[in-house]
């Protein structure tokens, strides 16, 4: 069961809140429709339930608030709009990435693709999917963790009648297995056909909380759809006979459809007899319900929804057709309009979520290497580095370390460091743009375990990029100028450590910068700002005369330490201290410390909400 109590969004400037003191229930084993016109606050209500929107109120999912659910993906499945994924990622790659984030086996992705009918499109890119296929993938993403509650925002928008029937068949099957389904819609007829309970909103306020039988009786107006090639003759005959019998009958010609009439106050048998007496050919007669407007006729006190009773069904069956089914405003199926194509549900998960520390690491690896962006950045860095290293060696003014890093004096950073920073910025910025788990308290980057996984993966990618850059530059220089052009320097270890620290530091700066400001451009800006802004400040701070010396630091540390380390470690300790004391290293250290503190503070503040 889902219980929403007092949901109220924060008002913006002089405007009223989009949702104002909304309270209702969605019971287990039933489908609940959240009905309202565009702008009524339906989407905002869902976002308030998921704590994606600032506001007041509380939502209980089977008696627990969202922040007390250890694994939200196992309790709540969410579909808000389109599938939140990078358009270049494959269908299978998207689901496997989400499997790693939700802690479910990777085989779950293949199983769900077959259930939603996308088994033959595993290798298709998300950007090439149609609306119907995108919605199927969204349902597969929502069902990954075998959740009890499904929250869907306008799931049937822009779907064909066949896709619509499949969608609500799957939702009905989920409810029949004891699950809770809550979806938003602006179509009253759709709510009457597919839901067991209807909650109506108007301007952010609750105006009706009804079982579907009461909703159909008070909100929908009976009518008959008539399709005939002689619409004018039939309309005139119906009006003439109604006046003669003193009956109230309203005949409306549908605009743009000359052969379609909508008749209020009559029935299919009466209209058929009138057409027969007047010799009018009729192609279709169908009972329907029309929406009476945004506000219902009656506003009962909110009460728990009763269990669904099939005995009520004939009272609100909207489209029982005579002749053939169809019409521009229909979208119903043959026979009982509440009987949909119920596809098989995925098998329930037998075990709890995987608690391995490798779970966020698998997610991050699949996220980073599931698209071509990482490979394209690496190729661009290698090509640029070789193109810079060869002419730099020809001038003879650049030291060997600068040649291998392809770092001319006019650039603030070498291409490899910039590329590493870009990879780090993409790790968070792209995720905020294409959030992986909308139901898990927004995007997954707020979790500390995922942050550690991102730091590890971006550091490994930066080290690999640094090594490949040096290897490519050395190979190009040897090829062009001979083997003597690249001798092995005596301090190769210190140079390697500084080079690795620079690339990893840039990668982490981009990662944390994008994590704090939630955009990729901010991460790249932070990386460029370190050498252009922070380094000059550090150089100015270190330019003054020093009255203190760090000589004897290893000995003093040895006195404070409980364990006696080897004397050889003193050399490495001083080398590390001298490396960190360099302006660029000091600037990176300060920047990373500030960014990490900012990230933790913003993360704690959002979690406190």
C-alpha cells in the first residue's frame, strides 16, 4: 500500500504551490489512476513522493518512508517520462548497468527484455527506439528489482491502441499478483477503462477520491458514436423523431470527421431503428462515455478503495460496439474494454540485493565503457599528444619530461591531463543528465560507495591514459628522430610518480567538480582553473622567504610512530614531501580537498531533506 499524506510543493515566487495538501491511498492489489488536466500537479505529486522535489508531506510505502528503505529499487519501480539513459547506449547495456546498480543478477536484464518484447532489439541504441519501445524499456527498468510499488508518469502518452493494451495488461497482472500500481493520466475514459480507483486533482488539490464505478457514474456522460456516410440525413431524422416523442436528444457532428456523429440521450437500438426507418446506411454504433470536465459532479469524502468486483463492470463498460470497433477518439479493444493483453510477469527474485563492494564498481565500469565516449576521448588525447610531441622535439627547447607528456609551455595542462579531467567530469555530469535510478532517492551518485567506485575507475582510466600517452609519444619520437631521441632519465621514478599524480588529480578534480555543480562543464572548468588560477596563488604564497625547514621530518615522524619502519623509507618519504610541495601538486591537493568537502556537505544537506 502507498499512503501519501499532506504532500505540498514549495511555491515559486507569487505562484501557488503545484501540489497543495494532497492526501490519498493506493492500495495493494489494485491499479490507481491519478487523474488531472495538464498542470494539475500529477507529475509534481510523484516527484514529491520520491523526494525528488522540495516540499512538505510524507509518503509511506508499505508503512516505511523512502529514506528508511534500504534498497529502494527492490520496493519501488519508477518511470518518469522517457527512459533516463544515454542515447548511444544499447538496450542490453542500459539494463545490465542498472542491474549492477540495483544489486540484481545481470541475467535479470535478458529475462526482462523477453518479458517486455524487446528480446530482438538488445543491441539497438536508446536513441533509435520508438515511443512504444522506449516505454517498454522503461517498464523493464522499473521492474528490475522486482518492486512491490510501480509509480508511472503518463505511461500511455503517445502510445498506439495495441501498445496501450499491452501496457495496462502488464500493470493489471502486476496488481493481480499483489503489487501496487499508481499512474498519472489526463484521459478520464482511460482511467475508467484501466483503473480500480481514481484520484482526481485540479490545480494541485484533491477534488475526488473514488472507486471506478462511482467515478464512471459521476464523471462520465453516456453517449453513442455513429459512423455513417449520410451523417446529415441521420442527424436530421434523430432530431425530428426526438422532438416528436418529446425526448431530449443532442446530436453533435465531430469536427473534421464528416461521417461521425456523437449522440447524447439515446441508445444504440433506438438509433439503429431510426436509421432503418429512414433508409440510412450505418457503419458503426458504439456505446461510449464522454468526459464531463475537469471537476467531477460529486465530491465524496476520501475513503479506502474497495476490492474490485466484476459485477460492476457492465455499468461502466465504455465501448461495447455494434458493427466494427474504431473511431478517432477511441483506442479500445474488442469485447470487454477492461480485458487487456496480459503478458507474463518476470519471475520474482528469490534472494535479496547483492551486498558485494564490487556492485558499484561493476555499475561504474558498465557506465563508463558502455558508450564510445571514453574511447573517443582516449583516441583524441593520443593523436593530439603525438602531434604536439614531434614538433616540440624538433625545436630542442623542451625537456624530455615535457616531450613525453606533450606539454608545451603555452598550454595550462598536457592533453592527457585534460582528457583525464574530461573523463572524470563525464563520470558525474553525464549521470546527472541521464540519471540511472530515478526511484533511488534521485540519482545514484549520492551514495558514498558509488563515489569511491568512481574515484577508483577514473583513477585507473587516468593512469592508463597517462601510460598510453607516454608510450605513444616515445614511439613516435623514436620513429621520427631515432632511438637516441628518447633516453631513459635517471630520475624516471620521480617523473613517473609526478606524471601519474597529475593525471589522477585532474581526473578527480573533474569528477568532484561535476559532482558538486551537477554538470559536466563545471567539472572541466575546475580542471582548467587549477593551473590557471590556483597554481599562481600557490606560487605567490610560496615565493616569500622561509624561516622554517622540513629537514629532519622523517626522524621526528619516527619518534611519534609506534612502529619502526626501514631506513630506506625515509628517502621515499622526503621524495613524496618534495613532490607534494611543488606548486601544481599543492594546487591540486588544495583543490581536491575543497571539492571533496563541498561534495560531502552538499550530499549531507540533500540527504537531510
